[in-house]
């Protein structure tokens, strides 16, 4: 059986193997809502947020800002404790922009999580335009003792599309943030939405070529989901044809085509996202994440292909 550049027989560079390589054991992410906001909501960049966004879709029900960070960690780890009693956790600051604020305040919030005996590190979800050099200097110091990673919501590599979805930042800011984070020795991940209105298949696949040039460690793909409480939800009610939503089968093929073009060093953290059932308007695939992953793996095998098979580095 073929062994791939990432050192095992799976046909893509998967996140759970990366975690085992990094920590030598299973480590679980636990989501935190620390009550942050976002420059695209509080008026500094815009109001109302991005067109696709209702932030409730990103948060498990156990984490609400009315609970302290420690209480959220206790609640989140309680799901796993009976089965994995010695397991360590990464506190995943997920809701809104978790590097947006005064550095001293941010450090205080993260420290509450890192002081928990079961937490071995933090993962910070944020925007590319909310990364200060001051904060990076602090996080770089912490890297000596803890695992620290930053995930950037890039969503698209097209400035025209970023403007259209009211994102409030440019792709150049994504490049700048990824490079500064990487230079600080901090692993950086990227979130991309595939299927934003007006992007054709060639444009979607070109994102793989473009993000492969960045010094990123991981990538999360998301299918476009129309959710209640978002601007896209309102548009969908009036003009559903404005969106070209994928069937699950179409998206599986798109994901396989996408990762064929992707630099094999980039860890694939996820292929789809799952909005809560009561908030999701469309598409309703009725597939859990692990079921979708199994279908992608099956399709990769059927096509005898793998991540990076069609990747061309700038050096090659």
C-alpha cells in the first residue's frame, strides 16, 4: 500500500494524525465563547456582519458567554471524560474574533483557559485584520510552554468576492496575517467557503492553487450554508436562484478535485461544516461530518487519487 508524503496510507494529510504526531496521543478541542465581538459588527469596519454569518451556527450549545471560561471548559470536557479520563484538551476560542481587543485583556482571557489542569494549549479563531504584532509577541513566548495555533477566516482568495459578502478585509490582509503568524513560529490555519454566489468551478479550484502559496499549517473547507438570521437567509427567501448550492455528491467531487491541487504539506482539518439543524435553511444533506469524510475517502480510492496529486509548486 502506498505511503504518502505525510507518512501514512490515508489519501490526504488528516488532522487527527497531525494531532497524534504533535502530542503523541489523542487531544480534543473544546469550544469557548469568551464574549468577544467582531470589527464587522461593532462599527469599526461595518455593522451586521458578513452576509453568510449567524455566529450561533459555530458554537456548540454548551458554550455561552454567560458561563465563565473555566465553566465552559468543565462542561465541554464532561462529554469526553467518562471515556478518555487522562485526555488533554485544546481550548478553542471559536465565537467571533478572538484576537480583537486590548492585548492585556486578550492575554487575561487566554490565561484562564491555559491555567486549567487539563488544557495543554489554545486555538484562536479570528479574522486576518485582527492580528497585532504585540499579541503575536506574547503568544510566541507562550509557545515555549503551550501549544498555540491561530485559525484565520479567509473565506475566499478573491477581493471582489470578499467585498460582495461584506467581509471587511482583503485577501492581501490574509497573506500578511498568515506570514506574520508563521514567522512568529505559530501554526496558522485557514477557513475557506466553497460555493459563494457567483464563483464558478474554475474559480473555486483556483483557491487551492492560491492558498497553497501561503505558509499555513491547516485548512478547513466549508460548503456554503444558508442559515437563519443571516443576510443570505433573507436573500434566499426572496431569490433562491441567486445561490448555486451543491448536492452532497457534487461537493464530494469538488473536495476531491480541490485537494488534488493542494500542497500536500497542508493538513486538512475538515471538509464541511455543520450548522445546527434548527438554524440551517439549505442545503440539507442529512450527513454527519464522519459520514461525509468516509464518502470523500471512498471517492479518493475510486479515483485512485490523493492530496497533492496535481499540485505544482512554484519550484517544480
